C-alpha cells in the first residue's frame, strides 16, 4: 500500500487542477483561444487522472482473499498505467486535434488579457502542486539524481503527479508564448501551433509514464540495496552453507514478496533449521518493513542447480 504522502500529493494536485480547469474553460469560451482550450482539456484529464489514482490506492489497500492470496497491491500499478493511456489518448489527442483545427480555420483572439490572467493564476496553482509533489519525491530520492530516483521508485502515484505537473508547467509556458505571439503579430495560426506543441508534450509525458509503469506492472524486484542487505543477514548465520537464490517481487510500493533458497549444513537438526528460518524472517522484516511475506526453502546447492538447469 502507498504511504499517506502519496494521497497528500494527489489531493493537492486534484484541488489545483479542478480550480484551474473551470477558469480555463471560461477563458477559452470567452476569447476563442485554441491553446487555452487545450490547456483546459489538459486540466480536466489531469483531474480525472488524480481521481483514478485515488481509486487505485483504495483498490490496492484491499486485504488478501482466496482469489488474490497476495493482495491487490498491483491494482495501483494498473490504474497508473490507465492514467498514462488517458493522458495520451485524451490530453494529447484533443490538443493536437484542436491545434490542427485552428490552423485550418484561424481566427483572432477576442481578448487575450483574460487568457494572461487565467494562465498566470494557473502557473501559481500548478506551481504549488508541483512543489508539493517534488518535495515528497525528494524524501525518497536520497543521493540519487532525479532520473535514477524515478527509475528506482516503486510508488507510481508521486512520480505520476510529478510528471503531470511538469508537463502542465511546460504547457502553460507554451500557451502563454503562443497567445502572446498570436496577438502581438496578428498571426492566429500561432495559437494553433501552440496547441499542437502542448499535445506533443502530453504525448511524450504519457509515453514516459507508460514506460515506467510497464516495469512495475510486469513485476520488478526490490532494490539492490535491499537484496544485498538480505544476503548479508543470511551470510552472518553459521548454519548456512550456501545462498542458492534470493528472489524479490514488488506487489506494491510497500509490499514485497521474498523467496530464499538456502543450503544448510548437513549436521543440523530439524529444530536448528527451523530456528534459523524463524530468525531470518524476524530480522529481515524488522530491518526491511516493506517485505511483507518471506518464503525460505531448504535445498542443497547441487539439487538447486540441477533443478535450475
């Protein structure tokens, strides 16, 4: 299940995008700006996306049952992938369509001042939402650079909102420039060009988001730091002769399945093996709370290799 910080980021973005969408649609209807209409659609899509992320968090929090013995954690990854599809299909598609339509039938803006006011307010709202998402993401970033941190992150809600808000800030900048150039030089076609550029930005954002979600949806292992730590815990125990295999799988940001195959010393009694296994499970869960299920198999190294081959 995702942390409460994920919901904080989503609610901040949801509130901002709802307010922005209403004002953008009003400005687009009043001025006839294609770029402003594209930005309004962008905000509506973002609002719907945040609602889907909240729904995904709720679905992922359901307890395990007979049909889903490992829980519903991956529902969050699925709904994040749906968000990427909607961002591409609706956000990018409609923006590009509106831009082409404006280029084919250009008409001057009636009152660009309204657009400037609305876009200025939108920059403030989006900027606040972006800063909240960025601060929460920085908490898990550590010493890694931004790109590496995104690749390593297992919580798609935060980097999804961060992606969307970054695209929104870029889109607002493009809309401002497009409207200004269109009005200043009396070239209405530039408003349509700005709309197309906004669509391209949304398409690129959706593609990047879909790529990141694909890895989570198809099953990603825990970080190398976690796996190395687990191996170190096992290596300290004198009962273990060889670590055959350590496998991990994320079912959610804080829900990791761990499978370990160990070759214990032959002279050990069954009670000693049981004691070692219980000790491993307790210590691993204590040091790595995200690991919720641990399965440890006692198997000789030769038998493990033969089975793998």
